[in-house]
C-alpha cells in the first residue's frame, strides 16, 4: 500500500486539502492510499488519520506563535522522527502553514522523501527571502494563483498552477434569495425574516482574532444602524468553530444590552451561505476575503494584531495591500482598514459607501467575475494527480 503523509496547520488548510484527498480515491494508482499526518474534520472525513491535533498549529502572528512555540517545536520533532522512521511515506504533502511545513519538508527531503507543497507562501507580498529555503525543502510547488509559477521557475523550482479550489466550489452566479432562505431555516426564523439589507460579518476563525477584531465589528454594527435609521438591517455572523461561540455570544449579549433593537444572528458554520446572502460584507483579512470575492460581494477588509506583530510584519512586507482580492487585482478594489484605522466610525463609513453606490458595486462584481474565471480549475484533481505522479516516480526509483 502506498503512503501519503500530509499536514494542514489551520482550518483554511483543512478546507483546501479535503478535495485533494477525495480526488485521490478516484485515481486508480492511489485509490487504496494510506493517508496520515495532521488535519481537521474535513480531511478526516476524507480518510485522513490525524495523529496530532491541528489546533496546536493554528496560531497567527509572531507574538502569538512565540507563546505556542514549545508545543509546536515538540510536535514538529515528533512528526519528523515518525516520518523518517517507521511512518516513512512515499511522498509528503504540506498544505500551507509554511513556517511549520517548510522545516518538516527540509528534513524529509534530506532523508530522501519527495516533498510537495500545496499553496505557495506569500513570497510576493512579504519575506521574499524564503525562496532560498523553499528551493532546498520543496521538490514541487503547487500554486493556487496564476502569477506565482513564474516566480518559482525563475528561481529554479518546479511549480504547477492548480487554481484555487474555492473557485470551483462556489458557483459563478450567486443566488442571494436562496441563501437567505437557507439561513432562515437554519436559524428557525420566519420566512422573509431577512428581508432588507443583509450585512455579513466575519471576524475571523481564531480566538486571537475574536479577541482583537470582533469587539470593533460589534461596535460598527451598532453605529451602522444609527446611521441608517428606518432601514431594515440584519447582521449575520458565521461561527467558524464551536469554541468561538462562547466569546461571540458574550459580545452579542453586551451589545444587545446597549442596543436592544439590533438584529444580529450567530449561525454555526455556513460561511458560504452567509456570504452569498450578503448585500455588503465586513470581514477580517484572510482566506474568507477570497470567498467573499468569489461570491461577488462588496466588502470592507479589516485586521488587528498586537502592536509588536504589526511592526515586524510591516518591516518585512512590500505590497501596499493585505487582502487577497486587492492582491489578485493589483490595486485597492475594496477598502482595507487595519490596526489604528480599524475604528467603528471608519468601518461604518466604508460600509455605507458601498450601500450608497450601486453602480460601483456593479463594477466590482464584474471585476470579481473575471477573477473567478481565472481561478476556476479542477484544483483537487490537479493536486491529486501531482501526488499520484510523485508516488509512481518514487516506486519506480525504489524498484530499480
């Protein structure tokens, strides 16, 4: 039996990798593949045996990672020891999480294990110097954005554009009315309860994001209602993971005590339905901003990290934007309000600008439709084929 080891370090990686594992079962050479490593519920549903908890790796920013560093280093040491010993795979697939995976890939490649990496680190945005380490660690980079392959080919690294899996999962034409009905049913609301303006609010999928960003987002909701008197406003917040429900409920309770007329709904998961139903989106920077763009939604991107983390990232970055929609378009097509600019006043101003300018929204939707077409590829199958090809080559070399 062939063996694949793979590691996803956070929920977005779990989402990206699940279609790959599904596609592997459809390829004859890998239909009986043993898959193990680290992953979340979606990967596990597709047959992954997760031998370590993904939550250990789900941290963002330098300051946050330092707190978790001993546990992360211990896990990486155990993983490398296992994969270079009795758990030796035919190929290793790292899914995103470059700060963790590149170190693992470097050790495994030195031990003669082929390494693939799915989702390029953002070397085009910051820390471009990492490409030297990537060349040592990664046999083949699987890129989700079309402009990335040229960067790797110039550096002498094999790279393949596989598209972004979300672009295939999300339909080209959204159906907001249907999405509103799904949300109403999930929340046991009456039919047409969400008639009016739907503002989708996505404060992030990590505890640190809820701590730093969500309070500002809740204040923004209260301010927006005051600035649109008489308008039926509905705020819908998808709860990314069960552990985030308690802190979000606490924020909701305190907000409603001050503003009892607000219509705010928490819904478990259902981020796609929440985005599809939206008239405008208030969102934390991250993969979800690409989801919002693929749903063709006007959005306001925001983010907050501890001061020290922000200073370090600022010194190592060279793009003027952080949101994926802006990076892919090469310009500020949606506003970004970060750190000290992430105030309820400025965020509500930016949301109102979209609501008051339908012609600008139409132009944005056209731009996002073009992006969608570019990113739409059979990503899971293309990555699975790369894994299968590598396994076949490994078996061939070993049999000589």
